[in-house]
């Protein structure tokens, strides 16, 4: 069974965006394009990740596979449901206060 001690970073630029990496790897070693997109990594947690670990929005086996192949796993926010935005608009809420 695959297992890895990972550090999870939260994006300083994009809400609900997380980056999983081996704890021992440096954030500076990521591709420049990814660092630009992700922004400054804010440590969210360290954990022992196994293939059967339950994660909220990712499959642990796929996370481990991506870390093994690329050195990281990028978890993007879930897609926003258009109908939720419509409900928000119907209630008369405004972005402008």
C-alpha cells in the first residue's frame, strides 16, 4: 500500500485551492507557472496519506499517484452551480451592498 507524509498548502490567490506535496519537498521546486497561479502557499496541515484515506474532495490514490509522477497534486475548487447563483439573485442580494 502506498503511503506518504504530505504537506497540504492553501492558495493565497484562489479560495478552496489546495496543493498536496511530499512534506520533505520544497515549495520553491514547483514549476513557475504553477507558483504564479497558486500564489504563496499557506501551510494548512501535514498528514500521513494512504490510498484508503478519506479526503473531502479528492481520491487519495490519485493524489498519491500525482505526487509520485509530478511531485504535487493540485486540488481546484468545485464548480459553482449556476442555479445557486440564480437563487442568490432572486433573493435580491447584490454584489454592491
